[in-house]
């Protein structure tokens, strides 16, 4: 048992450890408020939490972003600044970059809202093995978007380390972010 624990890197994580199962952070998304493409180079040196969704999402997206905001709020202040949340809209037809940036920022500092072309979004989805699809439009042109609720957690070097799911509590996410950012010693999550 001790040998297996040593191979797994010691104490188990509160959420899902996906170290080595997915490629490092790499992206190019053109749908930004500033108009310049966003690449992984601008996201380095901070932990990045990447989640997919859309602004018209009635439940999964706002709930996920609120839980991430709560997890980030529980971190010691200096470490919270080292965590950024990137909300990638897979609905570029309705989510323009300026409104998307405003939407994401309502959840707190360090929240980035971005989208891209369908080609860019499909490439990012394939890279991180996530899918999304569009429902049939109703008579008013409204449609739903099916998407995953997972949150990919990248360390400061851009390596994917964890996957947060819809059942993970802000406390568990905070504990794992704290461990990821500073190791197992030191400060604790705030209540």
C-alpha cells in the first residue's frame, strides 16, 4: 500500500487527479474584448481553471462559476491572485466578446470570458476531450447548448493536474488549489 501511495504522489486529492492524462495548456481564441487572440502564453505563471459553457445557460454555467468564485474566495488572498478562471463560450453566435467579458467579471477578479471561431472552439474541445452541441432553434430562434460541466485545472506551468466536477464542493476545490499552489504545508482555506 505504501509503495502505491508513493507512486501516486502521496496524499490523495479531494477532486480528480488527471496529471499526465491530458496535454498541457495550449489554445488560441480570437473572441476577446481586446480583439487580440488569447493564447496560453498570457495565462502562464498562474493556475488556470478552464470551463466551457455559454451565457444563456440557465443553471450549469452560473452555478459552476459561482462555486469557482467561492473556492477562490476561500484561498488566502495572496494565493487567490494566482488563480484565474477562464470561461470559454461555445456559443459565439450569441456571446459577443465584450458582453462575455462583462459576464465573467461579475463572478470576480481573475475571471476571463472568451470565445472563438467554431474552428478554434472545436480544436480546443478536441484537445481536452470535451464535447458540446446545439439544440434545434425554436420559432423565435432560441436554442440550447449541451456541454460538459467539468473544470480543467492547470498548474502555473500549464500542465493539467485536476478535473473539478459538478459534485465537488468549494471546500474540496479550495483544498486542492491550495495544495497545487503551495504544496501540503502552510496556510489553510478560509471558511
